C-alpha cells in the first residue's frame, strides 16, 4: 500500500515572482530609507544647515554694511528712524521715557494742518501753553503727543530698549543690532527645524531648513532696524515652548512658556493671543481640574507677570495707565476702518475723518473704535470693508490670482448687460 502524501498547502503570501527568493522582503520605499538615513545623521544635518544659515548671513551683512541699505535708519520718514531716535533718547539717560516721544511724519503733519484749519483755537491753545518755545517748535507735534497719550510708549518698548542698551555699550547700536538680528535669525532656523522634526520627521525638517535658507524676505528684514525678524523668532519660540510645556507638564516648562510670552508681548502685543492657548489645551487633555494643572497654569501666569512687571512699574512712575504698552492702536484702527478708507492697498489715510475721531476719542481705543464705526451708513458697508481687509493680504501675496480674477472680470464685462 502506497503511502499517501499529504497535499502541501502553499502560502500565497510566500509565492515570489519568477527569479526572486520568497524569503527576501521588498526594500522599503525611498522616503523611509531617506528618513532613516537622516535620523542617523541628525546632528550632522543640523550642523550643515546652521553653517549654511550663518554663511548666507555673513555675505548678506557684508553687502548691506557697505551699501545704502545700512543707512536706512537715517530716512526720517521711516519707522527705522523713529526706533533709532527712541533708542538714542533712552541711552542718553531718559531710561523711563518720561518725556513724550512719538514720530511726526508727513502724514502726521497733514492731519494736524487739516485739524488746525478747522479748529484754529486749538493751535492758539498749544502756543499759549508753550511760551518759551524754540524757534523750530511745531504745534502739530504737540497735538499728536496729546492724541498719542503723552508719555505712553509709542509702540511696544522691548526693541527700542535692546537698541538703546547696544548704543550704551558700544556707541554704535545699529551695527550691533543687525549682527544680533542675524544671530537670532539662525536661532529661528534651529527652532523651525526642531518643530518640523518633532511633528513631521527628519526629512521634512531638512527640507524646511533649506526653504528657510533661501527665504529672502526674512534675510532682508534682518538687515533693517525693525522688529520684524524678532517677531519671527518669538512666534517660533512660543510654539516651541508651548509644545514642551504640554508634553512635559512640568512647572518649569510652563514657567518658561510664560516668560517667553511676556518677552514676546513686550516686542509685539499681538502675541498676547498665545496666553490662553496652553491652559485651554492642557485642560482639554486632562479633562479635569487638578492640582498639577492649577500649579502649572499659575507658573505660566507668574512668568508673564514677572516679565511685564517693569513695564507696570514704569507706567505707574510716569503717570500713564499701568498696563498701557502702545499708543498706536486707536489711529491704526481708525485709518483702516472708517467709511471709504483708502489704506487697504496703500497708506492713504482719510485726514478729515481720522483727525476728527482722534480728537473726539482723545486717543482712547474704545472711543476710537466707536467713532470709526459710526462713519458707516449701515452695517453692510462695514462688513464689506472687513471682507476687503481680510482678502487684501491674500490677494497681495497671490498676484497671479488677482490678475486672473481681473482678466475674467474684463472678459465678462460685455455680457453684464444681459443679466
């Protein structure tokens, strides 16, 4: 009797194509191999990126320092000139900024001239209040000092104080500020690389670093006496410290995040929007109020108050609202929100309307907002304006889309009469 052989059951999964062994697994995709290769060389890849970021800034700084862009701060109509004047005033000894200090550019003069034409008694009042005035005394500047809140800081003060310290230490604050901005530009690259690697991996982090290397706008802003490059750094720093705080959930991490928010707010107050982010996300993750949650949120608040306490103390000494940090809010809102404004595409403020509202509101933000909205004949025109304000940055950054829309509109123009 013949032995019956059990039929072998072939595993379909082990069947290999002709000429290939069934025991060799297919090679991983190129993206996975690249990710693994970069993860093994993480320090080297970051080091190469840092070296590239440094070299391009060295060449950029050398070109700017020997060209006309370096002296941009000498143009008196520029924001750079005002920051330089502000820093020099602080370094000269007025560290508390006890004297009103605000810019007086051409458009400020236009507002003042129009207002004095309508209210000549206001000019006479200012002249009478300054009997020992100098020959170059300008009543319009005094008018704007009143509208801007006297010795309230014109803008968030951290940048001016950094520049003032550099003037006090070296005598050439602009040169060292541009060097410092370049150094922090490299720091921004490191933060950007770190955030991208944590959430998307080493490959995306390296590609992000290469894109950052050739970001001409950031390189250009680092070569100006302006706080734009600092805003980039603080935005990335807040994301990085927020991520660490939510990941580690330690008191130290939340304290550092609060300190970072405080510094960022002193550079640009819009960063105050970061304040509720960590508590809200932390509470959603914990889903209950606990002692660690309360302790960590308290540490965040303490870090913020620790940094802004000198501002509060200074404001109390000079006699302005304790938490006032900038005086440009009212005029910024008015010029962009009055009916028929022309400041969306370019800076062409409506002097008659804006000057009247500034005088009526006395530089108070709430009254300025109400005054600007009252210029609209109805709610529809204001919401239409809001739509234009939101769309303007997008349209400006997407010139091709704008041209396409204009072309389509022109093409359909002959047919509009049919509808």
